[in-house]
DNA sequence: GTCTATATTTCGATAGAC
DNA sequence: GTCTATCGAAATATAGAC
C-alpha cells in the first residue's frame, strides 16, 4: 500500500503533517516531491489544460518517473483535487462572511476587496481553475462525498438570490468580472505593474460599479 | 480524396458555397451533416472540454460513425478551427473600428457595446472559447500560416499600449470583464432575464466603469 | 456520403524489484 | 521512495467496400 489514498487529497504544504504520510514541507529549504509535483502540475495544467497535460510530462519535468507520482497521488484526478483544495483554503476566509441573509452591495464589496488580495497572491492557482472548468466539474460530479460548499457554488447562489434586485445582482457579477479580467484576461498587459498598484486600480473600478 | 482539407476550415453556414464542397446550408430546412457536426461539437467541447470530448461521442449523438466525421473534417483540430473562424466572423465588424491610433475610453465603450450584443446572440460560441483556451492556443501554435489578427490578440495589444494611461487600460479590461462575467460566469443566475434587459444592465455597468 | 474494420499511438494505472 | 516493465483502455486517424 502506498501513501496515496484515493480522493483524500490534503491541501499540501498547509496541512498533512500527521501519521506516516509524506512529510509536511513548511520548512522552505527543499520542497518535498509531493509539493514539487503540485507546483509543476499547476503550470502544466494551466498551459496545456488538465487533459492536454500528461503525467509523463510532469514526471519528465521533475526528472522522475510516472510511478513516483503514483506513490504520492492515487490518480491524476487526485492531483487536481489537491490543487482545488489548496485554492479552497485561501477562499474560505472571505466566504465565511456570507450568511443566509441576502448579500448587500456593501458586503459584496468587502468580500471582493478581500478576495482581490488573495487572487493577486495566488494568481496561478486561480488561473488554473479558470482554465479547467470542465475538468473540475467532472471532478465534482465523480466525487460522491461531496462537501458542497464550493466557492463557485456559493457565488452563484448569491447571484441567483431572488431577494436581491436583479440590478444589484448583475452589478455584483460585473464587479467580480472586472477584477477577474484585470487579473487574468489581460495576458501580461499589466505585467510591469506592482500588485499593490494593480490591486488599488481594480478596487477603484469595483467601487464604481457597486456604487454606480 | 475526401472533401476535408487540412486547416482550411471555412466558417460553415456562412461561406463555403463554391466548388464541390458540402453544400452551404443557408436554407433552414435541414442542416447539412457538416453543420450538425459543428453544432454538436459546440455543446460537447463546452461541456467536457475539447480534449475531454471524443469524436466517438459526437458521432453517437448524431447517429453516424466517426468515419463520417472525417469525410467533413480533416481532423479533430479542424473542427475546433471551423468554430473559431465562425466566432471570428462575428467579431470582425467591431474590430474593424480599431486603427493604429491609441484607443480612447469612448471608442472602447462603443466597441464593447457592439460586442455585448453579439455575445448575447452567440453565447455558446463565446463560452466555447472561454472554456478551451489551452486547446485554442495549441491550435494557433500549430498553425503556421498564422493570419494573426486574432480577436484576443488585438484586445491584448490595446491593453498593453503604452500610449494609453495604465488607469484607462485597467478600466478597459474591467469593463470587458464586467460584461463577460454577467454573461458567462454567473451560470444560469440570470437565465430568466431577457437578452434586452440583461444587455442594458450590462451596458449601464460598463458605462460606470469607463466614465468612473 | 456513410459504413466496417483496423492501424497506431498515447495515456492512466499497476506489479514487483531495489 | 523511486525504479523498470507492462497492461488495458481509449483516442485519433486511415483504408477500402458500398
């Protein structure tokens, strides 16, 4: 029996520090193989798509064999799931602010302002998700112990909440899209800009939409 | 030799009406097999991703065999290219307004206002592109007779134009993202809304960003 | 224009030695 | 924890009959 257990992916680098599992690598020096696999996977899954990138490529880039990967992960899906959990970890703080009350434009603004900071810090992870929607949906479909507080689901539920006016809900979607486009759809057009400057410009634009 | 010639995909349903090629199907009655393949491909490539969807599935859904598909298209890539050209056809009118002059916020607003209408009318085609970035990039990489006036490239070039202030360029990206999110990232949250109403709400939000 | 049948490749995954 | 070797499945694509 290997360490890789099906669909029990941990965040990796954040948790995973008990029993005999691969050692947690909070210490910076040398990333564990597990972490190195995840880091290469982020790049390859984003560049070529989850289906377009093969385990062979990941292995080659790390100079190990496919079999080594299967020691750390039960399946290719399991790698994607681990990355998904990693993102979820970053998003859950902002999400915590959402109760069952109807979301106001003010609350949405707060939420998104916080999220923009995390998106700037975790650009690659968010980009991975944007570009692999189909694979992630399949992952959720196949996952039967669905702990369904997925970030995307929560967002969509808010945007569909009939207690909030259509106009406001459209504004909420637009403000999110505005931030998103500034970060991910512009290629490297804003590459020379510091995270702080870009973050402020985006927050300004968001404010104009929500105050509009 | 079959009709399918490599990488010379025509728009399909809009052009393609000369020589012995499969008949143009401007007449509504029954869509040609070629058109039916493209229509099914839009759905499957969007739902499962370009790599995740197989030609077998497309064939099954049309109740024909894979070989029939290869009569109409030289390769799987060729199908995606045909769909890409179809989108390009719709976008080129708006793009025509872009000269080599620096793009002003006003011009950008006009451009996007027009584009929103086309996005509403061709939702599926735009969604296909959003969800298959990796496959489309590979398509462009492999395409050596690159006629490089791709819509996305043009947009990015504008957003990177140093003659325009960073603030304005970020606003342009945001306004596009706002429209985009309202249309594609909200799932079916706005499904009950008419295209006209949604279009107006989106244009209002865009105006607020560009006027901000 | 569509079919049957098959060639060819690549992938995800496993077994077992070290 | 990583390796070599291999399996079985599924995919793209082709050949040739009808």
